[in-house]
C-alpha cells in the first residue's frame, strides 16, 4: 500500500503545525502541581487582637503566609474560621494554617 502526497507544501505545513503544537503541550506539562500538606495550629485571641494584627503577625512568622498580601491572609483566616464580620472575641479559638 503506497501513500501518495498530493500537495507537498500543505503536508509539510501541517507537519510543522503539528510539531509546534506537540512542543507547546509538552512545555505546558512541565509545571508540577504537588499538593503540599497543610497543617493547622490553634491560636487564641488575646485582648487587643484584631484580624489585621493576627494576619500581620502570620505574614512575618508563618512560612505558609510568606510574601502574601495581608488582605489575602485576613480573607483566608476569616474563611477557614467561618468569621462573618471582623469582630473577634477574647479567648476565641481560631485555626491558622502552616507548613
């Protein structure tokens, strides 16, 4: 069985496009998305603590929040702990993720 190529230039163009697509797909697959195990520590709210102060402390001391915007940290802490408003109570237990 012999295959005859009718239009050589279209065939070569198609092979080049196919090769470029395969290369782009392979380059896109180089990203690895490993799931990092996240643990949670319990923290208790003290007199004078605010979400901002807790988040600010975490950005300086917690590797999980390193180089993150403080507003993102506040949002995540509120989400994890089901805090609707910004009000915290003294003695309230909150969970803080860490690596």
